[in-house]
C-alpha cells in the first residue's frame, strides 16, 4: 500500500467542521481512516484537526 499524506487548510470553526465532514465521508466511501495517514500537515483549523487525529480522536 502506498504512503498517504494528509494536508488540511484553514477556515476557523467552519473549516474544522468541513474537515470533519470530508474525512468522515472519505472513511464511509473508501474505508480509509485519516488516522492512518503517514504524514499529516495542517494550517490553522487544519492543524487542530491533524493534532486531534494524531492524538487518536475521531
């Protein structure tokens, strides 16, 4: 399986909600769990979401 990197951008509270929705939809559609990404990078709201993923939160 190839390595997968996850990059999430900014957007404040709306950005965090959008990231959560997109990641949930990706998991539903493909079975891929974002917590399994080899590398995660985020800016602003994306950094909060990526830190949560690395902490094991869903």
